[in-house]
């Protein structure tokens, strides 16, 4: 199952590379309209998903870091237990691991996560996110899909 960990590594590399480019080209809160529904913007997320606990104390940095490392470690162990013929579940787990590690690197180095993808409809903006977040959402979606439909296939 090491091939799946290579996928996680690619996610981490792409995530960190895109964040580096955005930080080099943008100043904090600078926005570049790309389409009628998408901007590039540099923002820092000190909280969890959707900036939950962003105003909490300094403890949250280490809490989120330890939590992500623990979950990623468990997911790596689980990934190594899967059968070789499985594809969807290990792909989903690998995406979650890659995304989690990408954001852990930010939290460890900077104390915040670098976000830059801003989708919106009129004046309503989805919270900004990054490639690591996208990989996590894709992984969780595929994980749920596998859990729901793999059971039906077995019946």
C-alpha cells in the first residue's frame, strides 16, 4: 500500500507549492478576481475548518496539530491493513492523509493555515480554503461513498 502514501505525498507537495506561490505573489487579504464566482485571496486561518475556534487561545495550535498527527497516524496504519485489490477506500484515506499533513505543516511552521481559494455567489462567500482542504473533502466524500455503496454491492 505504499503507492497510496505516494499519493498522499503528492497532495502535500502540491498543497505546499501552491501556498508558497500565493504567499510570494499576494499580501494578506489581497484579492484577485478570476471569474464571476471565484477569487484568489491570501488569508490565514488560525482556527479549524471554517475558522472554528479562531479566537481561542494559543492552545488550539498545538491541539489541532496533535489531533491531526494522531488521526493521520491511525489512517496510515489503517491504509497498511487494507487489501491490495481495494481502490476507492485507500484512495480516499490517502487524500485525507495528504490534506491533513499539508495543513499540519502550516500549523507547525506558521501557527495558522494558508488559505487562498475563494468561491462565492453574489455577496455570499464560502470560507476560503486550500488544496489540502480540497483533498480532505474529496477523501471524506469518497470514504462515505465507499461506506454506503460498498455495503450495497456486497448484498
